[in-house]
C-alpha cells in the first residue's frame, strides 16, 4: 500500500477535525471555546500520539523554524542598520538606471510549451494579428492561447527576462524567440513606446528605502560568506 506523507499542519488539522466531530457528537459548541485552548489540546494530543516525532513532521518543523529565523535575522539587520540619506541617494541612482527613459505597451502570451510558442511567433511574424491568436493549437486542442495587452510599463516593472528583449524591439515587432522564465515560455511584442519622466526621489522614498535595505542585507551576507 502506498504511504501518504502529511505535513505538520495537515496532521494537526486531521486531529482537530476528529476532535471537532467528537465534540459535536457530544453536543459541545466549540464556537464558545477559547481558540487558544483548542490549540493547546490539539498540540498535546499530537505529542501524545507521537505525531511530532514523525520524520516528515520533523523536517517540516525544521524548515519552518529556519524560515522564521532567517526572516527575523533579516529584520534585525535592517533595524540595526538604518538607511542613511547617502544610501538613499545611491539607491535613487540605481533606480533611475533600472527605470530607463522610456515606457512601453506590450503584447504578451505565456505558454507551457516551447514548440507551441515557436509556432505562435512564426504566425505573428507572418502577419497574423495578435487579437486573432486566440485559438486551439494544432495537435493540442486542449490548450488555448490568449494574447494579453499590458498597460504602460517601465523597465523596473518588467521581468528581468523581458528587459534585454525590449531593448532590441521597435514598435510593431515581435521578439524572434520565446523567452523562458519560471512561469513558462513567453511570446513578446512591442506595441508602442514613449518617453518617461522619472519621478523625484521624495515621491519614491519607500522604493528607495527598500532598495537600500536589500543592499544592506546582501552586503551583510557577502561579509558572512567565507572568502575565496
């Protein structure tokens, strides 16, 4: 028989469900019980049953503990290293560099299949309108293709995979190859572009602080890593 693995929360949920059914069968209204008390009895029973000793649960608890500790460490580093105006000014330069001096409207399709994306690009380059790309792909009628038009976006708002591609396109052109990302294969076209006036630093202070904080954390990580 195939074994089924449960995470810690799943095991607790099952136990909680069983206890809820038992309580309801006895006529006890759990809505009147302190949620903290319910949590305590579930955890106590989980420990009594040895659920907390299961390998899968131990692994999940360790991963959760590490994630919490890493987030707490990052928050601590940010707290004890307040962003200075000099760091904010440097972040603004980086922001302007990433932002660029243009913004774009794009046609965009995300597909799961590289061959399918290649076929779509060939059709678009052959003159097919983006609005007419919504159809079933030959040989794969279960997959629907829908073209999406973006609002005006700048370089900072684009996926890193898109930025270099956009620089090579003129309005009306389709990028000649599918772009791979962790969400699939992308067909990209540039509809139009226009000049972009960058916002003053005081209007994007929150963004600048976030950029500066990211750099502070990254610099701290580099300092912790062993030197090669």
